[in-house]
C-alpha cells in the first residue's frame, strides 16, 4: 500500500488540466450599429391607381405573333445562310416544273430532276398530281441550295422520299424497313391516345358541355372504333387501355394484334409512310388508320362501301388531342404553346392526306 501511494501522487501531478472555454466564439470585432431610419418621401396628389391587366385584343395578338414569326424566320435564315463564296449560296435553278413521264410524275429544277437522298429520281404515281405540285412548290420557295439540305424546308419531299425508300426495299425483298415501321406502330397501339380514358370518378371534376372528360373521350372514340372494327378490321375487339378505376394498362387481345399486324404488312408503301408520320404526330394508331383509310386512293372501294361521315384533318386533330382541349377549357390556353402545337399537328396530318390521296380522293 505504501508503494502505491507515491505512484498515485505522480499520476495526479502529471494529469492534464482541463481548460474552461466559452460556449461561443465571436467571428468579428466590428461594433454593431443600428439602422438609421430615412424620412418617407411625400408626393403631392392622390396615390396612383392599382395596375390592372388590359384585355387581350385579338388584332394585337395576331400582329404580335406575326412579328414574332418574322423575327424567328429571320433568325433561321441567318443560321441557314451559307458562307460568302460558297457554291450553295444561291439557287442554281430558275424554274420548277412537274413533268409526266412513263414512270410517273417528276419534279424538275430547270432540266434537273429532284432526287432522293439515295440519288434516285423522285417519282410519284401519275394519280398524285396534288402531291407533285406540293413538292414543286416547296422547291420553288427555296432561296438557296443550302435550304434543300434542311428537311423542315421540304417536308413533302422528305415524306415522298420515305415512301419511295419503303417501295424500293419491298421490291428488293428487304423486309427490315417495313418490319421496323410495323414494330413501332404496334408499340403505339399499346398506349394509343384514343384509348386512354380518364377514370370514372375524378375529384372536383367540373363537366364541360354536360359531359365529363371520360364521357367526352368515349363519345369521340366510339364512332372511330366502330368504323375500324367494321370496315378495316372486321370482327376484331378493341378495348380501352385503362380500366375505369385503375391506372394499369390493359393489353389488346392477341387476335386483334395479329389482325392489325397482318393488315399493316400488306399496306402499300405510300400509305405506310403516311401512317408512320401520322402516328408519330398524333400518338394514336387508330386515329391515323382512320385518317389514312379515309383519304387513301388504295382504299377507295372499301371507303365507298362504308358510306360513313367525312373524317378530315379537323376531326383527327380533335380525336388525338381530346384531353389537351379539355384541360385548356378547364385552366386556359398557354399562348404560343397549345395553339402552336395544334397547328403543327394539323400540318403533319395534312401532309399525310396529300401523300396518300389521289386525284379522285
């Protein structure tokens, strides 16, 4: 015990001392100063009126949009303008004409025929004078050869070239081009816009024109489905993708998919190219098939037997954008967005009508 006490004493002497520190530390030494209040300026006269939004004038809105379109076009022209001294700085043709040859209708730039990206002469069937005229008009509006490299300047030429590519691949026995298109179209069938109906019970839903969103969708979809299941794919069953109280998609019957796939396999090249563009624009295979069947010269006989009401660009646009129009009626339209998208959809569907239609359509 006597030996342990000195050791403990030495431990107490060498133990570190605990230094007390403050709970906080100042980060600066600048003296605090109070804000000096400033006198409120006095302005003679009554206070200004509360600003109110001015009503939108239709003419002012049209003029503003026209000015915006002009500025946008100027910017596009500047970007598309070739460098000085370039061979593409100006158009090398003066006149654009449509000539009928033994193979069909061809568009000539002076004495040079318009060609596809694969260097083939662009030839459309002799019964499609409107399509050939539209292609000629596109080239007549170009101001430089540089613009011909931009597909958005020549949309009808690009669409007709796509149809000719499908036609050439079919003639050579190459099935990959057609199979890829059909595979894409069948994927859109699984999520078809025309079949995506709203639930039956929606919280705080306000009917429009006495109908709910689901009732409006059913009203527009029913005649289209009836036409397709009677005159295009007789006897097939087309079901809505969504159940009334569920968000889980429902697949179409296997027989329905087999019939539609077989029908697409036998479509002519121009109709298949038009259907491809219509589906990409409308996100609906059913609406696109209804439009193509209505205007295609290949289905003229079955269309006469159907004797149904006319289904045009306006009807197809309405059917493909039902929910968007409903939301616009509920919450209002976003200027330069909803209206631009609607007009662009009409433009895309109109190009399809020109492509598949004939002189007797």
